[in-house]
C-alpha cells in the first residue's frame, strides 16, 4: 500500500462519479477510435523511442483482440517527429486537428514534452507521457506515467549514500531541461544533507555527444581524492553508448566509481558490450527481470507479437502499458472519448502494473510506483538490489526548490489547479 499525502485526502472516485453522465462522443472516424503515437523513429532519440512506438502498436493490437473500446476498434496513427523538438509540436497539432485522434501517447525528452504542451492545452487533448522527468510541471492535459524525481533520482542518491558510502557526486547529463532541473534538485538535496559544493561536479554535454575521453578523464580525477565517488547520469539517447565505452577504456569499474543511470535500461544496453559494465546501476520503476506473473505474461505476449524472443522490455514500456490501460478504463467508465469526460474520470483509476501490484492515477496526474535499483549483468539484464517497501506517490513540485515547495497540484474540481500555492491560497496557473 502507499501513503496518501494530506493534500490528496478526499474521495478519489468523486471525479469519476461526477463524470459518469453520458456525453456526446468525440469526433473521430465512425468505425474506429484513432490513437496518436508521437515518438522519434529517427535521430538521436530513436534508440529509445522506437520501442515505445512498437509497444503502442502491440497494446492496440491486444486491445482490438478484446473487441476494442466502446465497441469500436482502435486505429493507430504513427508520426515521426525525428528527435526535432519544434517538429514534435507540429506533429502533435497534426494528430489532433487533422487526424482527430482521441489521445496521444508519446514524447521522451522534456524538451519534446514542453514543445507539445501548449498544443495539448490549446486544443484540449490528452498526452500520456511515459518517461521519467524533472517534475516542476502539472498540466490538466498531460498524464505523467513516468517517474518524478522523488520516484527515481532522490531514492537513487539515498541508496548510493547509504549502501555504497558515496561522498562525492558527479552529476552528468545531456544539456537540456530534464538533466538541468533534476540536477538542480539533486544539488539542493545533497546540500541539505551536508554535502559541500566542492564535492559536487556538474557536467553537461550536447545530444549525440561522441567524444567522452576528456570528460571521463575529469571524472576519474575527481574520484581520486580518497572519498567514494559516484556518477549520477541523466545522459540521454545514443550518447550513452560511447560514454560507457569510454568508462571501460579508462578502466573505471563499478567498484571504483559506480554509475547510476536514469535513462539507460534494457533497450539501451542491447547496443553495448555489457561485460565491462557489470555492477553499474540504473534506477527505474520496472525491470524486465522483475519476478511477477504479470511481467512473465507480458514478456511472453511481447515476444509473440514481435516474433523475436530477444526483444527486451523496459521501464518506459511499462509506463506506456499503464497509461494506455488507464486511458482505456477511463474511456469505458466515461462512455466516451471526449477529453473533458476522460480527464475528469481518470483520477483514481487503478490498473495492474507489471510488478504484481497496481498503479493509481493521482489528482496531480502522476501515478503511484515502486522504486527499483538494479545492477547491470553481463547478459544486459538487471539484478534488482533494492526496492521500496511500498508504492511512492509522484511529487510534481519539489520540496527542495524554494519556488516549488509551497505548490501542490489537484486537477479535481473545484480546485482544478496545477500549481496551487498553499501559503497564499491561490492558484498561480491556468485552470482551464
């Protein structure tokens, strides 16, 4: 079970009860319900996002075998925003205005999410976002099924400090909003724990960074002072491949300077020689190695669909699975694909996760999750070395940033606000 924060006290099903009245169906093709898939199939993020496109096609196929939704088959509409953040916004508008999709599942980077956010709010559509992110956001039109920092980054740092005795920290990330904001939160958190600035090294690199020799050399030097050092990595995309190769080239092993990654999972490791990386870590909310009947069944069906027993599963796939099933359940409960009805109905919706438990959509449009930390194995899988005893509620506004710690989000009526200031008693943002 999970502990419910005080700000969420209330009946989660109230919104669902209020939204159960019959509403006219959203405009879509008469014989199908269209579902948008907005993932990069080319460019630097294709290494991570292509699998999520395949996951959505798989989930839609499985749902159609069950009869579809509201008696109609689902029809996938796939676009390629090509790792180009402005193009994400163009493709999102195309999906909503031209293709008339009922909902969109997509984006990986926060840059892409922030690019499309104004489009979803303007057109009052729904985005299901399946990747860990930096928090500091809550939109009525977005459902964040990936981890917030308190569901990944902070537990990972706590694990390294307690279990590995880490005292010096390298915060290494790709140069965009997710790593920048996450590292800002982590630095404030570490400072609050008594870590001095001189024991924190922060480094950013562009997307697609290929030359890591100097940076890894700097990390090695930073870790040579006698204090246990770790790398907290928010490096995204295909830059991870040369980064890990350079670690091996310079003889940096997990027992010397462990790396805990937030954007490296089974899919990314499939492109690496993992033997030199054994013992390095990743923090997620799901691993393929999870021992649960639901996970075994999902993997079996995934392999059957792809006709490839070597295709791996990963955390963003599970987040996609959860988000898709929540959307299906909310649409069926509302009796319509109308965005307003589904948005009002989905809060409080619970569906199975792949770890043997359930995920619940909270009033802040984040979900409950277990936190897992895994060690890389030589077969590209993870040995789970830590798991939270219960579920963690995603915290949209960080308690460690001065401008955020007094903010909460609750999209249930009458509050219907994504950044309500508990000190002033006022909503600081658009309430739609």
